[in-house]
């Protein structure tokens, strides 16, 4: 299962680990279908060239402590 993330720098495909993290993958997919992330900015981007990177987003208003109202 994957999600296509459209960014101003091009698309990013996110593979969801439904085997090892079924609750997290299911919750993320549900929020994507509901449009929760539409238009939200990333507030943390970390990594180095040629290595894996981490992006954090999904908080309304860009605050790192926002969310849908529940946690997994």
C-alpha cells in the first residue's frame, strides 16, 4: 500500500508498512482519504545528501503539536 504525496518540488511515494505497523498505516491512510493533510506544510526536514531523510508535517497551522485529536 502506498500514498502519493504531491509537493512543490515534485511527487513523493510513501510506502506504508501494513505488516509491521498496521494501526499507524491505517490511520495515516484514513487521514489522507479524508483530506486532513491537504495544504499542510512540513515543519521539520532532516537528512543529508545521499542518505535517507525524515520529514514531519501534518499539523494544522504547521505547529508540531497539532493533530487529528487522537494518537496511535
